[in-house]
């Protein structure tokens, strides 16, 4: 898989995950676009790999954030019974 396709796949994944972002989808989309445009001229394959690794880390952090939010919601629902 080429780096270009990895970057596109990362962008699509992050964009999809941004739908549930606490501060809103538009906020997430705007900042995501800024972050990708800031680095669009990068040509060093090692730096691109580091940025892809960081993007995958962000995906894992977002998943953890969403799971924590679901856990807190369920905890609050059943605590009030």
C-alpha cells in the first residue's frame, strides 16, 4: 500500500470518527483539514511514516474517549435507579 493511499485512508477514518466528537463535527472537520493541509508538502518518507503513526495514535485516543463517554453514560443511567 502506498503512502498516499495510507494518508487518504487515515483522513477518511478520522473524518468518520469525528462525527461523535464532543465539540461537534464541524469543529473536528475544520481542524483535521488544517492539520492535513499544513503537512501536504512533506516528501520525506520517514516523516510521513511518523505522521501516519501519530494519526493512528489519535485514532486509538478517540476510540478511548468514545468508550469512556459510553461508560460514563451507562454508569449514570444505572446509578440513578
